[in-house]
C-alpha cells in the first residue's frame, strides 16, 4: 500500500514539474518565471523525492532522498527570493501587465 502512495506522489511530482517547466517557457518576465520555477522545484521535485522515500524506506537511497528533500525545501524559496531581489535592484523591470509592485513601493518609502 505504501508503494502505491509513493508512486502516486511521484506522478503528482511529475505533474507539478511538467507544468512548472511549461510556466517557465510561457510566462512573460523573470519574476513570474522565478515563481514558476520555485513552485516547480518545491512541490514537484519534493513530491518525487518523498515518493522515492516511501518506496525505498529507510535504506541509504531513502535517507538520501529525505536529505535532498530537506535541502531543497530550505534553499529553493530563499534562492528564488534572492534572485528576484537582485534582478529588481539591477533594473530589470516587471512586465507592463504587472498590477502590484510592493517592492518598488518599499524602496520609494526608504529613500
């Protein structure tokens, strides 16, 4: 039964990875693409790794999958935020359809 849940999580992870990659291709600017890639990595890849852990159990492969999952959960959102902040500070403008720019308002309030 646990193996079936593991395979289901792998399929769900592949689903998120596929649509995250599609979002990276289709979305208009760097900020939207970073959002898609962060969700793709966090939900998709972590789903695949947790499914692998459920299938393999507490073996060397399963524990390595858990460690990779933990590392991805801790680093993917932080790195996406750092990249977005660096892009904004270096002058990369959001697409014209952007409705809210809270970071730009915060920078104006500081100056």
